[in-house]
C-alpha cells in the first residue's frame, strides 16, 4: 500500500513540476481533463468489465444501495457539521459540499484499481452513478445555497454523459454475463483506459502548481474540514455500514471511495454559479495532499 501511494504521489509531484515549468497549464489541463472525463475514463470503466474474469454481478444492487445510503448519511452529517466548522454563513454550503463529495473520477478509480485490482474499477463506477447524480442535485444546492431558481438547475444530460453511459453499459455487460467480447474491442479500450491514471494525477499536480502560496497553508476551517473529510466521516460510515449488515467487500470499496479528497466538481460549480473559489481550492489542495497519508491508514481498517 505504501508503494502504491508513493507511486501515485510521484505522478502528482511530476504534474506539479510540469505546471511550474510551463509544460502544463490552465488551458492544457482543461483540454486534458475533458479528454480524461469523456474518453479515457469511460474506456477504463468499460475495460474493467471486458478483460479476464467478469466482476461479480451480485454486487451491483448492494453497491447502489450502500452508495445511496452513504450519501444520505453524509448529507445529514454535513449540514450538521458545517456551522461548527465555519462561522461564515456564506461558506457553509461549500464546507458541506467538501464533506460529502470526494474525487471519485480522478482519484477514486486509480486508487481502487491499485488496491483492489483492475476489476474493482467496475465496482467504483457503480458507486459513482449515485455520486454523480448527488453532485448535480444536492451538491448544486449546497454551492448555491438553494436560493431561487438554482434549486432547479439540475441538468438531466449529466445522466447521459459519457462516463455515466459507460457505467450503465458495464453494469449491463456484467448483469448479462457477456464474457466473449472480441479483443479488437476490449484491447483498444484497455489501452485507452490505461491513460486515465497517469493523466488524472498529472492534472491534479498541475492544478496545484497554479494555486497561490496562501492556498498551500490553509486555515483552521480547512484543516478541520479535511480531518472530517478524510478520516472521521469515512471511518464512521465504514463501521455504521458493517453494523447494519452491509457486505464487508462492498463496504471496503465504498469506504475507500468516500475517503477521497474533495471533488473537483466543487470548483467547477463555484465557477458556474459565480461563487468565490478560494475556499474550495484550498480544501481541494490540502485534502489531495494529505490523502496520500490517510488512504493507507483507511486500508488498515479492512
């Protein structure tokens, strides 16, 4: 586990260096992010159900169930904790968003693949179906404060985006037990999907290089929220799910997924709805950096 996290961290550092040396930058990162989200990540999800032995289809419904349960619990906890973590009313929605939503697409898939094997990307993708829906409904209300027409700004097209379609198709392949997909289909998807991990980590590192020095320092609100986001909430949900009888394997993958750093969608939503991005940028940076230490510790629970 230590070697895995060092490897992932090395790629983040390489991205940071590339950003500082101007090999990467805001415009390049934006285009590469679009490529990862819309092309290589869907290919990674699809290839997880096409290579070798099929993932166990019995886990599909339990994964969807535990994910829905998890986001209900996290949402309730976040609204209760946010006023305790910041006195600024305007920042409470952003803090709540940070507590609920982790970076499943960029960090979750690489980490789950590294810990549980390539097939586990499929299981993470099933969990991400609920996550994506929640980000653009509950998450949007958190960022905007639920004011005015912003309550109704959920874009249904999100449910038919390339990553979501690949998750649906993967679930269909596994549910129907289709294991004879030709190599001329599976191999190109596998090769394209293999780009996802290094590209995503390089983007994270490059985006960090563009933050001001002040963002690298953080403050009490940032560090208290980080502790909740990376440790207390994942651990609490982990033992709660086990106590309620959820399958241990499903619970373990769910714990790793919700133990990810703050979702990059937070910054995107802040920009879209004209909210100050300073706090969400600081939270994203600090949680990404410290997750290199906390994720291995979470694994010790399993």
